[in-house]
C-alpha cells in the first residue's frame, strides 16, 4: 500500500510540473514562436506531447484538456487578436456572432493531441521502431492533430466569418489555411517531434509509470 501511495504521489508531482510548464507556455509570451499568418505558432502542445509519452495516454489526454482550458481563458479574457471568436463563444466581432462550436475547436483538438501522441508512441514502441522515429513521429503526429483539427474546424464552422475577419474573399480562405499549415503548423510539428525525442527519450529511463 505504501509503495502504491508513493507511486501516486510521484505521478501527481510529475503531472503538476508538466501542468505548470503548460500554464507558462499558454499564459506568457514564452510559448509563442515567430510565424507568418493569422495564427502564430505556439509551444502549447509540447507539454501535452511530453505528458502523453512519459505518463501515458490518459495523462496526456487530461493535459490536453487543461491546454484547451488555458487557451479558452486566454481567448476569452485577454484575446490576442479579433479572431478570438473561433475559440470562445464569449467574444464576437463585426458580423461574427457567438457560436458554441468554438468550444469544440478550443477543447477537442487539444484533448486528442494526448490521445494520438500516446497511442502512436505505444504502437511504435510495440513495433520496436528506433527511438528517434518512435518519439519523433509521435510528437509530429500529435502536433499535426491539433493543427488540422483546429484549422479544419475553423473552415467548417466559421468559414465566412473568419474570411470576413481577415478581410479576404471566402474562396481564398482554403489557400490561407493551407499557408497557415505551412508557416505555423509545420514548425510546431517539427518542434513537437524534436522535443519529444530530446526530452522524453533520456528522461523515460528514470520514470515510474503509474497511469495508462
């Protein structure tokens, strides 16, 4: 019983440290990467990816929820741009009215980052792929999950409003979203994959896994 309690305590401490890092990258400028396009590249998914690999898919999924919650708070209370309406129903601009699909865009992609990263890492590990591939691809796929679901959700649920907010024609929106993937999504994926390998590979040897 004492060993079980110690493992749970250790897990909570490890999760709390990663949660604190998640809060830092979400609430401070330290989490932003210079990028071209309407949505800047961020480091917000890196702690989610690391949590999913080091502590398990369940923990990564929970961290993804917190990432979505932190993002929701930022876009609701201190919106960094007029595009906040795609991430929170409590902000509107011009003809863009409140749409509760923004909650899905804010939360679901982040949550699924933990699911996809954890599932990919477990699969690649069972396949006995080399560490750099298993860790790197897990991080890349996790990051791209967020990119494609967020941008896809914006296109499906806010297409015309988003185009109006950018002051561009609707038929150009798909191209702009594609450019955002190239200039923001790809750098985020590269950082996610590199961080997954550089951080998780050496640390995991000393981890005690208590949550899957």
